[in-house]
C-alpha cells in the first residue's frame, strides 16, 4: 500500500471503493496468528521437556532399573552423578539428535525388542557412520520406559574410554522412529571373531587373544570407577572395531530380574553369573563382574567354547560351592589361568579388583604364551 505522500507524488488518486476485502483481512489474521503461534508452540514443547526432566530427577525415574539396596546399581540418579539438576538437563538436551540428520542404512542385527541399523549421521557438517539402535514395532510400554532409562543413563554420564562402546546421541521425540540411540559402529563381537578364528589358528590370532583380556579389563576398570555394574559381561557383549580394539558394550539399565518360574531362570546366562548372583537374583556388584570377567577370559582362550554347558542352575551352584571350576583352556598358559582362578574366589571380597587385573595383565602382555 502507498502512503498519502507517495500517492500525491505520482498523481494517483485512491478509489474510495478500493478497500481491503474480507479475504485479505482473513489472510492477514492467519499470517499474524502463525507468526505468534509457532514460537509459542516451540516454547511449550521445550517447557514440557524441561518439566519431564525435572520429574525424572526429582523422582529418580518411575522405571525401577535395578536393586535399590545396592549403592552402585542406582544408575543415572542425581546422587550417583553428583551434578545439579540443571546440568543434568543440559546434558540430556545436548545428547539429542534430530532424525533429519540421520540416514538409516543396512540392518545389522535383530534382537528381542530392538533392531540395530548401520546409519549415517551428519553432525555440524561432518558425516560419520554410526550404529542406530531402534525399538521393534509392537513392544510394550515397559520396553519404551527401559529405552528412555538407557538414554538418560548414557546422556548424563558421558562415558568416554577407548575400551568402552561410545554413546553418540539419542533421538527422543520423533513420532515415527524415536526413541533411538546412536553408538559408534563396531564390526562384530569378540565371540564372533573367536568362532571365525578356530581354523586355521595362527600366531597372530594367539597374540590377539592375549590382548583382549587387558583391553576388556581396562574398559571394566573405567566402568567400575564410574559406579556402573555390567551384570552381563561375556564375550558376546564385547564388541570390536575395524582394528580389533575390544570395547565393552551392552551395559546400562535393564529390566529388573523377576523370576517366577524355574524355566525362566534357566534361560538367563547363568554360566557367567557369580555364585551370589545365582543364589539370589539381583545380587550384582563389581565383584560379580570380576567373576564374569574370568569366565570371559576363559571363553577367549577356548576360542568361544560355552562354559558349564552341561549343568543347570541348581547343579552349578552346588558344584561351585564344592570348589569346582572351569578347566584350563588349551591356548592359555598357567599364568593366564591363575588370573582366571583368582576371579573365581567364592568370597567376593577375595577377588581382585579390575585395577589389579589391569596391572597383572599388563605384566603378562609381552610374555610368550605356552600351552602347558
């Protein structure tokens, strides 16, 4: 529209009937409402996220992650992280990834409740290949709560160690795909690598087998320092990158073990459990992780054999109480086997710490292996 001055300048006269039509008025109103509504909607969305995060911190999550009697098992709480609420919220927000920055590629793995895809993430103009963990269709509300608990756990802890699988970010609010988690891409598990190396076995394979226990021990020492308990340490849950660097993975919040039937208990990975965990469900600690570490090292030096394969839960508890232990693997000398046996002490306090294991394995790393 021209001003009166501009009209006079160009000798233009205004038609008295040339008024704004109702349609034009409606268009102006719609534009104004849109301009005002979008920022308000964005602000309301951010406020809801902030309010939800405050509830999570105040209530320590409505999802019961672990056994409240174990101080190390209350993962992701304010007391464990030792941070103020606003810092926790800041970390949660910083970990958020937009689905528009992710391109989903090949399906890598299918689990009971999740699928893992190879994906490409563009972060600040830099493209990198990652692993995208997404819930299966039709999972329960409990599984959704568990995924959100895992996102809170990894987002607030910011774990960073060369022998621990790195958490990159999470997609939380995408209606089609979320919630999802993004991790560094690893090629396969230690167990899969061991199975592929069974024939032919060469010197390079033997040398690599002596490297894995030290790398796993370093990753577990870091998690122990961070007050995190793995609960399911095994060769299948240690992943390898492209240069065969071992990275502890598959840890974090889990559904609390509630066993109502003997058959359900037998389906759990009891062969890796410490005696105290076998005797009473949800009795886990760093010491029980040390026991599982010993079994994992045994797996490595047997090229992926399954431990205690012919025993059920009750039989295994009785055998362990009587002093029965796994035999020395074919490809481990007595020094490595002594380390395994030290992890299998019946009394948890008699087992070595992961710091001690790192020192002992470092001393053994460059020594030649024998097969006594």
